[in-house]
């Protein structure tokens, strides 16, 4: 326990580092008045939407906290557990919302500075955009770490470490609750605007992307921030919080045998080591001359990975006195690296999948879509194999330690190992929308061609980093799923007063348990349907609005009149806030209903089967969507050729087919897919919190 100052110091240092990054970004040149005008519209739209969205989420969170407290007080664990869980829920929800809000605020300020920096050099532009992303990455992870540490201390964790992790699971649930609605609302917003802008602008009107004549283009640029910055920030905040708490709960079962609190506190120390390593990784990006943005980002990532590996070995030896657990942590770290390259293979234009879809576009949108769906299904194989190997190896290494319940704790250490890189990964993810916005600002403000060339290069890298982050999120959700499922079983055993070394079987031959599992997989598909349909409905409104403006004001297409950008932003905002409620409530209420009606074992089946289905469906959605997106870019870059060697580029039949495929993939990869990452962990945190209710009155 004497390592808690390392956790506190690392968390505070990360906050200071984020503040330094923010100050550096905000002190940079803000470009021309035309750039400032475009950026101001993006900022106003993004902040207006986020404030309205968070007010809606806040009301839902308060109602949820009251219901959780009332249910636990009346049916489950007594008044003490009820009020502590409700307060932890609200604290987790607040920290999650705060990290997303601050990260997005800096992102919508960094986009203008990046566009201005691109007028000078590529190195300046990549420095500004990555540092803007780093603010979000480091705030998310540090607030998660400090939040768990603070509530662990406030609830008596240093006096009673065995009981406290069960009292603070509400923190993870609160973070998951906010993340789900933030990711849903942001994902619906960004893809409705993107689909509407692409179909009317590129396909119907034949004008370029980010053309100022397109009324939906500002809404599209706003959407990049509310979806990829605020939404993903809340997503990874709840990942780190929930998985820290889940690993602490598993550590309790080892603590019961060893009486060493290091097993409970270990996850927080590993997270602290990851933060310190990530700081060095961010600074390493700017070392030397920068010619290739992706290579510079890779350099920082490999520096971070090497330092994290050293930190994992040292911390596991010092705290757990076992190199077997160090091996389990390195398995998790290696899994994160593997998923970076798996995602790159399926979504980068230099590999077979994207080229295959681009070739299929020659014969029209139908063959483009068929090929993209097939690629998505194919990608589940390597995902399942790598996750299975990671879980199997980490469990094996844990059992070799000779510690009771060491196998399960080995999988927890692997999850912690994978998440050591989360701050850097989130910085790269936020780098994507910052550079995308910078390109839009440069285009709409008629910046010089050289500036646009630099922003295009950064945007291409940003598309890759966003895709890699989704692959990373799937992998972390997969490892975390087993961790949190095991933590749920431990909570059920504790509520039933069973010894930690006992087993709580989940028997699918029981009809109620089979029903629970069946409903779990149904939830995944129905949730995805609602999210995708929401994008379709909202996009239809945008399409009609842009068509109306073109039809009623011909001067827009002539370039002599400015479109009504604000109206498109308002339409998209209303649609996103309206449409996010139904899938969000479905995700929250379904596990509660199954647990209360069919009891704890059925809830375990819903969690287990729903998680497996969710991981694989998210893989399909993310990778097929990413493949469609980059197949379109492959054609736009002039790399697709016909049988005579002639380039097939923009404004061709194949390009129009690829744009249709890309619009189909937009809600896949940026709405339903990322929301499934959150759903998987929400199922775990909600069942963890309400486990006492699911066994009360049961035999």
C-alpha cells in the first residue's frame, strides 16, 4: 500500500502535463480571419450540442442514481451500500462527462491552430494536432485514475481493502452510463451530417468534400468532434475506470488468501506507470525532423510500448513477487500491438481488403457493399483467435504462479497491460478529428494549395489512427469482458456468502439461463439496429434540407451566396438527442429486467453471451466500415486502374459506388460499432452494481 503516492503523483503529473499541452496549443497562431470564421462556426456548433446533450444525460443520470439507491436499499444490500453506490455512480458520471467536455473544448480550439500551423510546416502542424489530442488522452486517464483512487480512499479502502472495491463499482457504472449516451448521441450526430453532406454534395451535386457551398459541411465538421472526441473520450474513461475496479475485485479473492493488499492496489499502480510512459511517448513524436506523420506517431508508440513493458515487469515483481504475472501483462501489451496491425491490415489502402473493395466498386454499389460486408465477417476470425490466445496464455501464466485464483488474476493483469497505452492511443484518436477539421477549415477558407497538401497528409494519417483506435477498443473490450464477467461471479459468490475459492457455474442447460443468454445476443443486434436506423432517419432530414437550399437559392451553387449552415447544425442536433434515448434505455433496462426476473445465473448468461456477440459484431461493423471508407479514398487518390492501366478516379462510376459504400459504412464504424464497445462494458458494470438484487430471494 505504500505505493499509493506513485498513483497520486502520476495522476497529478498527467493533469499538469495535459494543462501544459493545452496552454501550448492555445498560445499558437490562429491563422487568417477566414480561418477564424470557419473555426468559430465549428466551435459554436460543437459546444452548443455538447452542452444540450450533457444536460439531457445529467437528468437521466440523476434519475438512474435515485433508482439504483432505492432498489439496493429496498431489495438488496441495505442503506449503506445503497447510498455509497448512488454517490459513486454520480461521481463516475461527472468525471466521465468532465473529461469528454474538456478534451473536446481543446480539440475544437486545436483544429484552427493546426490549419494555421500547416501554412508554415508539416512538423508544426503535427505537433499542434497531436498535443491537442494529448489533452484529451491524458485528462481521461488521469481523471479515471484519480477518481478511483479518491473514492477508494473515501470509502475506507486503506482500512478495509477487501470490502471497498464492491462499494465503488457504482463509479464504473456511472462512467459507462455517460459514455453510452455520449457515444450514441455523438455517433448519430456525426454520421447523419457526414452521410447527408456526402450524398448530396459528392454524389448529386458533384462538388468536393468540405466545399463551402454545401450547407451540411459545418455540421459534418462539428460531428467529428462530438463523436470522435467527446464520445470516444467518455468511452475510454469508462474502460479504464471499470477495468481498474473489476481487477481490484478479482484481487480481493487473492487477498483473502495472502492478506497482501498489493493485489487489490496493483491495477492502479500499473495504470500510473502507463501514464508516465505515455508522456515520454508523446514527447518522442517531436524528436528530430518529421517527414512522414505516421512514422513520427509510430516512433512515439514504440517508445511508449518499450517503457510500458519495462514498467510491467518491475511493478509485478515488486508488488506481486512473480515474473509469471509479468509475462501475463506482456501478453496484454503484445495483444494491443497485434490489434494495431490487424486493424491496419483490414482498413489501410496498401493491403488486400481495401483494394478488393475498391476493385468491386467498378461494377457498382451492390458489389462494393457485398465485398465490404464479407471483409467485415472475415475479420472476426483473427479477432477471436488473438483474443483466445491472449486469454489462454495469461490464464496459464497466472496459474503457474502457484497463487490461489492466480489464473483469473493473470487475465486481469493482461488487461491492465493492454491498457498501459490507452492515453497515447486516445491522443492519436483525437488527433484524427483535429486534422480532419483542419483540412475543412483550410478548404473553406481557400488556403494556399501547399497548406491543403499538408492538411490532406495529416487527415489521411488521422483516418488511420481513428481506425486503429477502434481496433484497440474492441481488443480491450474483449479482454475486459472476461475480467468483468469474472468479477461479477465473484460479487455473486460474495453476496451468497460462498468462499472465494468456490465456483458459481453458469449452466446453459437451465431454461432460464438459456433465455438470459438468448436475450443477451438479441440485445446486441437490436441495439445496433436502433443506432443505425437513427443515423438513417437523421441523415434523411439533412439531405432534404441541403436539397431545399440548393433548389431555393441557386446563388449558393454559383458561390455568390452563403448557405444556412446553422439550420443544418440545429436539425442534426435535435435528431441526435432524440434518437439516442431509445437504444440507451434498452441497454440499461434489459440486464436489469433479466436479473430481477430470471435471477443471477441468467444475468451471467446475458452478460457472457451478449459480450461475445457484441465483440464480434463490433468487429464486423468497425472493419467493414473502415474498409469502405478507405476504398473510397483509394479511388480518390488515383490508385485504382482499369484493365488498360487508365486511372479510375473521382467523378467516375466506381467512385460514386464507393461513396455509397462509404455512407453505408459510416453508421457502422462511427455509431453502432463504437457504441457496442460501451454496451459490452455497461452490461458488466450494471450487473456488478446490481448483483445483490439478482440473488435476493433466490434459492
